């Protein structure tokens, strides 16, 4: 079982945190990040969900810089 929170995505979206896991070779730009409870039962039992919309950032080999996809 995995437990994610909004901070779990820092390693993919922030270079300062990505350096702690050098094996990660992907980069993302954060588009939307929200924590929510899908029902009253989830809220009562403190079982939150995290929705993350990320945009892949890739190198533009033609121009030598980042390319947003």
C-alpha cells in the first residue's frame, strides 16, 4: 500500500528535491494538485485522496532547451 500526499510530487516537479533521487530521469510541471475526501466516510476516517495533473517536460533536441508537451 502506498500513501501519497501533495509533497510526494516534489521529487518530480522541483529540481532541489529531484537531486535527492538521481535515478529519476523525468521532469514534470505542476498543473493542478489537490487533496480531497471523496465521501463523508473518507473524511470521518481521515482517508484523503490526492489528484495531481502534471505536464511532462522534455528536452528539445533541436534547440537544446526544455520542450513542454
